[in-house]
C-alpha cells in the first residue's frame, strides 16, 4: 500500500515534475509545512501552464504556416 508521500510524489512525476521538484516537495511534506507544500504545488502548476501556453504558441505558428501554404497553392 502506497503512503501519502508516495502518492504525492507519483502524482507530481505524472505531472512532469523533475527530480529536484520531487525532492523539494518531499522535504516540505516531511517538515509538515502544508501551507508551503500547497504554495509549491501552485508554483509547479504555473510552470506547467507556462509550458502549455508556449506549446500552444508553437502550434499556432504551425497552423499559420499550414493556412498560408495551402492558400498559396490555390
């Protein structure tokens, strides 16, 4: 049976967090600093949202190229 810490670390890993992020979360959990742990989760979430937005920007660039090239071929 997984401990609560193992579940948290597994979920963070699934979310794309690296070893440094997992270790920091583990330290906060083991220190019992729930407020800091929640703030850290939010920080990790913001980082993933920034990555999502950057990926969306790249997809938008590709969509533009597809439309422009298709129009030029008509």
